[in-house]
C-alpha cells in the first residue's frame, strides 16, 4: 500500500522579469547620463545634465515606491507609479527632437515592469 505523493498545485513562482526590466532601465539611464554628459556638456554646459538625469531619477523613485509598497503589504506599482510614468512619457514626447529618443526606452522598460507587477498583483501571484 504505497501512498501517492501529495502534489499541490500552488501559485506559480514569481518570475524575475520586472526586476530585470528595472535593472535594464537603470543601466540605460546611467548610460544616457554618462555618454550624454561626455558629449553634450562640451557644447551646452553643465546645465544639460539636469534633463539627462531625469530618467535616472524616475527609475530610482519608482523602484523606491514599489519596494516601499511591498514592505507595507501592498504589492504592485500603485497610482503614484502610473502618474510618474505618465510624466516621464510627456517628458519623452516633449523632447522627442533632442533627448526624447533616449528617454523612450526607459519609459517602455518601466511601463512593462509596472504592468507586469500590476498583472501579478491582480492574479494574486
């Protein structure tokens, strides 16, 4: 009388895709800041670093919001993350002829990460 092993179909393990997307957005933001600083400051001065640092600030801010919400027991991006992402998109559109094409990949990576976190929160994963 062999007992069958108990198998439970629990929720699937969370994938690390949002974390990888955030890491890629952070790397891209730093790359834009470093490469842009090297070439643009010679022509435009140090003031050009402020808009170049915008995507990096957004990545760090969204990461902090999502980590804090997880620590408070509220998984997912939340409304403030979506507002910040909308502002980043507006910034990318406004600067489309200059810095916008370099900001747009950061927006797409963060949008995908936040959408993935929102979906996993709704499904209870």
